[in-house]
C-alpha cells in the first residue's frame, strides 16, 4: 500500500537543499522505467569535483543475493523476484555517482526496511535492507540499522528520520559527520532506541563539508586544502562599493540612494572553502581591512560555504541581490570551473562583478629532499633519464598547482606522470615521504618545509626572488 509521508519527505528535503545552494532534480512516484531514466539524468548533471547527493524515501527491500532494491510505484509485487525485475539496485546508484568523478557522494536512504511482499509500511518488522559498502569518497546513510524498520510517523508530515534530517542540515556550522550524529541521537531518543540510523562512510577529503556553513567560524587548526594563488574580490553584477554611489539591480529592485552612506547593514564576505585554509586566512585579514576602510561601525562577516570545488559558495553569491552586501573572495578556480564542471548553476563571467585583486602569491617548484637535482637544469637532465617514470604531484584538478604543473610539463617537453590529490595537505605529505618527485605549489605552502630542509627548492614563479 502507499506509504503516508515519502512525497512530503522528498518535497521538503528538495526545498531545503535548494535553499542551501544545491541544484535539485526532484522526482516523485516514479515507474520502473522513469526511475532508471531519472538516474541517468542525475548522473549527467553531476560534475567532476562536485558534491552529489541522492535521496530516496519509500519502499526498499533486500532481495535475491542480498542486494538492496529501491522500489518504483505501479507494480503489483507478488514475488521476491519482482523486486529484482522492477526495482533499482541501490549499488547501481553508487556506481553511477562514482563514475561521474564527483568529489563527494552522499546516498541517503529513508527506505522501507522490510519487504512489501505482501505490501507493508515502513513500520513493519522484517529483514530490512542489507549492509552496503561505500566506495572511496562516499557516505551512505540509512534511516535505521539492518534488520530493523524505520518509523513512518503517520501522525506527522515527515518520516521520523527525515524529520530530524531536515532540522540538522539547516543548523549552521555542523560538519557532515555531525549532521548524521545529531540525526541518530534524535531518532534513537524519539523511538526509544527502536530505530537507530546508521552510516557507512569512506570519506577521504580533509576539507570539511557543511550543508550550512558557520557564519563567522573561528579557524580550526590549519589544514591547507585549497590553492588560491591570485585572490579576487567578487560581487553580483552592477554593484559599487564606493560610499554614496548609486547601486541598483533591475532584477532585485534594491538600490542605495546617492545621499545614503554605504554600508547601511552588515556585509557578508563568502569564502567558497573551509575555515582554516589559505583563502580563509586571507579573507579574514581582508575583512579587517575592509572594516577599517568603511568605518568603525561597519560589520563585515566571513561566511565559509565550502564544497564542490568552490562552486557552492560562488553560487551563493551569484544568487544574492546586487546591492553590495554579499561579496565573494575566490581564486583561480573561478576561471577554471567552466572547463572542469558541466552544468554550472551560474556564469563565472556574466553573473559577477570583479572588483579587484586582493593578493598575488607566487608559486614555487619543489622536489623531494632526496631528489638528485638542485636547480632546473639538473631537473631537466634527471627527467630525461627517467623515461616517463618521474611523478608530478598537484593539489587538485583546476588548482593553481595543477595548472603550473601543466605549463611546466609543456615548456620542458618533459614526460611526467601527474598525480592529483584532494588538496595541498595530502600532496605535501607524500612529497615529504618521498612518494612523489616534484610539485608546483604556493610559496605559503612550501616555504616552511624548504626552510627546514625537508624539500628542495628548484624554481620560483615570480619576477622577484
């Protein structure tokens, strides 16, 4: 029989994710064919380096060889093999997401933990869904543990699990793992421990992910996860930051009168990366300088909106009114996004007004401490002797580190094996351990190791030493 709340669950979660800056593909009450077409459409919309989130509310069963199936509507389920024939195997979702190259894949299953054969709701006892293995860079969240059932909460608008999920993702400053811990505690308390949500996690990124980032987060212990190079201040189109100047946007209807001093309310400076990284550090210094320039009474708040290679934070600013109160501090990733990601929700050139360069940090070419080269001439000779076996680390696709490495390879006509990492920190760890040979990265990320003699300095990409 139809379950009471899955449509409400999907509708409410879709609305919440849109508010948080996600591009949402929302589908309800799908047939078997429609469900498969929806998955293909979902995969096409995922971009390399993005955050992918798949949510399913409804009937889910374990069938056949212990695989989990998400069941479409419009089928008269009489035998277990009907679930295998018409259902969507949950592992297929994970494989499709992994194929897309997304940096973070989240699968949330508020599915029936019992077979509807015969038809039963989510509150019926039974086998439940089986355990699943999460691919690297993924997290699978289950509404309850294997062998138990999830509460449909027929007296409320949402199922018990989704009810608490909706509350948790709206809380500022909750890291991804903490969101699901909070949902688990709330679910166990409300069900007297009859329902205990579980996650299977193989997250790899050192950059924390927030559904709603802390508005003024204090920087945690430094973790270099983004590679800024040139930092640029950006705002929505047609905005002036000069006090007393008119600023208006035809779409928003907001304006600042010529005789009204700017600013009249707090300014939000969005950083599209986690607190504690190099871009965040510069942003906080820039915010202090901006407060001084605008007057002691001015408020400038730093808001970290990390995820999807910086595109979530950029999208947050692109959608803001062009009134001069939402700014973005970003880096070279803004220029490389169109070449790396499909279906960006904004246009990097047209949806922003570029205000100026905040800082320009040179890059350094460094080698492992045991590298048999002390300058670029030695390096070229050594690379030629390696026959393509030499390795070149970078801090991630589209980063300044990556582009510098590409230019180096091209200019030297060298045959190096590129080794991409998810941030500078893991790349630097392997450099220090001698696992990779050379790397191009910001001097702010390399000078400490060079001074300690743990790396070799080979070249500086700057007009000055």
